[in-house]
C-alpha cells in the first residue's frame, strides 16, 4: 500500500514540476514586453541632455522580432515641445538570410518616422547634450548589429520658429532602403552598402538619393548623390525671404548635390537651380521697384538664355579626421553652412576695381578712373595708419 502511494506521489510530481515550469515560462512571456519596454525607457531616460520614452512593445519569439511603438526623443532644453525624433512603429528582427552566411545581424523596418530639426531647440547650448550620446543610445536599443534598414512614409523637416512667418522645409513620403550595412556580402568591395531613397519635397519636388557606403569604418566612406527636382519656387519664399530678402512670383527650383568621404576627407558640392523664375519686391515703393530691377538684371546676367535657368555651385570640403565634436554633427554643420551660403552672399574683398581692366586696352577715361581709385585707396590706408598711431 505504501509503495502504491509512493508511486502516485512520484507521478504527481512528474506532472507538477513541468506544469510549474510552463506557468513560469508563460508568465515570463507575458511580462517580457513590459521588461523590454522598461529597459528601453531607462536607456532613453539616461541620455544626457535629452528626454524620451516609448508607449508599448510587441514581442514575436517565432521570428525573433520585437516592435517598438510610439517612441520619441527631444532635447531637454527644447521650448517648442516638438519631438526631434518620432518613431510610431519600428520593427526590429533577425535577418534570417544572413544566418546562412554565418552572420547574426538584424534588420529594422520603420513606418512613418519623423525627424524634425527645430532650429531654436537644437541650437540651444547645453553642456551635457551631445549628438553622439543619443545616436549611441539608439543603437544600444538594438542588441544585434544592424545590416538592413528600411523607412516607409517617413518625414524629414527643418523648422525655424523665430522667423516670421515660420520656416518649414520638409521632405515627405520618404522611402529609404540601406542594405549590407555590416558587410555580410560583397566583402571585396570598397563601398559594399547600397542606399536608395525617394520622397516629395516642399513645393512637390521629386527627391532622390542614391549611392554606396562603408559604415564598418570608424569614419564611414561614402559616395552619394542627392537631388530635388522641379519644386515650386514660391514654396521657398519663407526661407529665401528670411535669409536673403528674395521672393519668387513663379518658377521651379531644383537642387543637385554630390558628396564623397574617403579616409576622413569630405568633398562635394551643392548646386541650386532656378528655372523660369520671376523675383518680386516687397512693395511698390521706389526702393522696392529698384531692388526688383536689380535682381532681375542679376538673374538675366547669370541665367542660361537657352534654358531660362539660373544656377550657382557651392563647394563643400572638410577634414573629419580631427573632429572633436563628433563625425555626424560635423557633417551636418558642413552641409548646413553650405545650404545657407547657397542663398546668401557676402563681399570677401578679393576683387578690386583694377581687376576688371585689361591694361593693353585701357581708354583714357578708364586710366583716369583707375588712378582715382588707387589714390582713394592710398588715402584710406594713410588714415588707418594715423588712427593706429593715435590709438
């Protein structure tokens, strides 16, 4: 009898222990999304100078994936409360095809992400906020190296609230694909990672980006081309009016750019292009009409009469090997400065009046004018010397 009871007790334990383990595994599976959510929120909360959080996490163990929902990040000193980064849905999963090549890497597919650069928020100086910190934190959220990256229906915008009216330059409907980022295939290539993107700019321009990169290096190598074509020029009026005092009554705007980075040296250009554009003044007064006429003359001199286009080319160059503030902030600053430079101008003093003349063809009047300018320059120089002695 005792032996029979002992057998029944053994059978009961044999079923009870697996049942308890199953309950524990089920409980852990149910708690896992909360655990991952809390961990990600802790990572975001620990970024110096920034704050952010996520709303929810879904886990799919079968395909080795998790989906982050409602993620945002902003600078701690931001006054606008417009999230710098807003990622409604990010699907992070194993890239199974790379397992057959002996590599454990991940892929990310983002739906409707937004990157909104509010000029005043990001230019606010804070001692602890650093771009490298939040970029590093975001990569820590993904435990496995990223090899494939996709964006669907994304948005990138530049906003300046201090301008009147506010400046809002944006690219909508952004579709982007970047593959082989960890160089799983085509290892013999110098630039093994292709990138392609398309979108719609302000003024309904066609946006295109294509090229190749090597992100495995500490300072990435890349060869990229970027273009915005056939955007309505009047959509740029808030921007051009604020930075250069120009308004467009009609016309189309295009922008072409190429950039290459090799061993830390960046070189490229920005080329804005205006087609069939008409510039207008701010009013009907004499000065406004005079300014409109001057701009019209400037446009006539610089435009291609056959295609009715006005273009300029702004070179970009920089050394990234001795950067202390971080590679990506420096690259952004180089492009930001070049973009503003494309729409503004300043006198650098490199051209003098006499440079416009060819000595062998000078008329008497031109010689007289040249001597007059030289005497004025000498008098100005002597005046500066006297003031320096008195000081």
